[in-house]
């Protein structure tokens, strides 16, 4: 999170979410900023946070698709698989929508 964009209310909300255990600090990025993860307990304990997070991720994926940074493939059960270019991986990483581990970028 960028301190330039957080007001006192944001800090109070962040502290409350950390205390509730719905947000976790999982590391520090290359710029020295904390990396936060919203975990699935937010669905029940902080539904407004979970909803806002879900909308942010969905909107970012739509933007990525519109920019040609991802391809979406559906199987016979209509389950989606997302294929991401290196540029798409970087775009998603900059916006904080990638898991910390387990997602490798694809060379396209």
C-alpha cells in the first residue's frame, strides 16, 4: 500500500482487518513496501472487503483481456484457464492480483 494514498481512516481499517486476521502481511517488495494478502476468511468476517477485492480482481482481469495480455480457454465444463503473457504477468503483479507463490509467467 502506498502511504501517499492512505488517510487515517484507511490505517484504522487496515489495523482492524489485520486484527481480525482477514489480511496478512506476507513479505516486503523490492521497494521496501509491505505485501498484504486478503485471505478467504474475509468472505465471512469482512464481506465488504472481500466484495471490493473480488471486484478489483475481476476488473483487472477484464482490462488485461481487453489489452490482449491474457487468453482465456474454457474446457467442456466451462471451467476457465487463463494463459498470461510475460507482459500480462508483470501487469498483474504490479496491480497485486497474483498469488505470492505458484504462478509462473508464460513466455508468449
